[in-house]
């Protein structure tokens, strides 16, 4: 792949350097740079030969922010005359799309079963980015990763939880992961796995292969221990679940029924809210399904949204908390 806005170099000392390479624009970021940056970070994160990532800018400036002129080229066009009562300019609009675009739920006929799911909890050194409006931090970070082994031989490694919507499957669960589509699994974080009897061999698309020895129900290798993990699957719940807010702020709620129907108010906040995810209804009802760690909401207006789902059960087996993309909805009745 030829990069248009970045250059990437990995030294023999396992140090990767990403250089913002638009010095003529002060390394201002446009949509192409954002897309390339996200892809390169994913690629480097999957490469076991990379230990540190350094970010720098070419030329005099590190980065001057968003390229507001990118939509029309180097010189912003003069605004045309506007009809009476219309805005005189496009202040605040750029070519950078900050809205969230939900991925489609995989249809049943193309849904590949999971043969195994494992979790690893530990520490690693690298970058942590909290999303738009936050800063990137470097250093030791807690790592919670999932290893997914699909029946068609595809392997995937993802973060267990996401702090924002940048990583789709951390936010949506895995009902939207299309491992039957060769074009969708060409790069990171995918590969192919084989069972060699006493071990699992994974040839990653990017980075060195992984060999994990079987030890009981666990998989072990290179100081890592992967333990079995159960994704939410097939649950039919009954109750009213509320995300309680501080005084003066409106709470959000979802009512779930064992017949597979739901009513909700404010559940869109779990996937960015009205500004980030404008098509997600603020209020609505429909049917739901829990599959591959996703709660899939099928709204009556035709909108569908998969949300990462974890169910915390009480000792009597009834659900007491439903986590939707990390947002806790507590059962009140």
C-alpha cells in the first residue's frame, strides 16, 4: 500500500516511527491522513516486532490541526450568494466526517460460527488515544484482548473494551465482523489458525506468527496466558434496565422482554448520541437479539444497531446489569 500522507519506518531496535508527511500544509490532517493513521496503528499494534511507536511531523510543524480547506483544495472557494434567511457560509463544516457509521449485521447465511474465544489480561507499552477532543498518552497500558477463532480458519485479535467508537468491534460486539468476506480480513487484526493437536498456530496477515500451547482449557505462549471467555449469546431478558444519572440529568432506559421485543429511551448515548450517531433513534421500539457479544436492536423504522453487550447475572440467574458498550444499565424491576 502506498501512503499519501504518512511515512512509516521500523528500526532494527523494534521502534516504529510514523511521520505526518504533509509539510506544505503544516501537516494538517484531512480524512485521508486520519484513515491512513488508523490503519497504520492497527498494523503496528498487530506486529510483535514493534515495541515502541514514535509520532513526528515532517517540516517545521508537528501538526497544525484539521485542514479546513481540504474540501476545495489549497484555496478555499469564495462563498456564493445565499438566499435570504440562509447561512452566509459553511463555518464549522469540513471534509472530516466525525459521525459514526454502524456496520451491517452479518446475515445468517454468511455468519461463521466461533470455535473458541479467549481473553488475555496484562500490560503493554504503547499509545492510548481516547478519541476526539482528547490527547494521546504514552507508557504502560493495561491490555485486555480477545482472541477469536472462527470455524472457517480465520483468527482475529481485538481489544476487549473500547473507550470510544474508533474500534468498531469493541463498541458493536462481533455480530458485525464479516470473516466470510476475503476483502474484509486482508489486513490487521486478522490471520488464519490451525489446530496442531497440542498447540494452535496462527499466521497473522501482519506481523510474526503466534504459537500457543494447549494447557488444559488455556492457551499459553511468550509469557501470555489466554483463558476461555464467554461472549453473550442467545439471552432473552425480562425487565426494565436504567442507566442512572446525577440529579438534573435525564436517565436512559431500555425495557427488554423474553419474547424478543424492547422499548428504549436514550439508548443512543451508548453509541455516541445524536450528534455522533444521528440515525440512532432517541426513542423507539422493536425486536432484539443477543449474538456474538452484541445486542442487536431492530427498530420498527428499519434502523438496526449492534451494541457490545455483557450481561451480569445475580446469584439467582436473573440479569441485574446489562452493559451496553460499557454503559451500565441496572435492572430496577
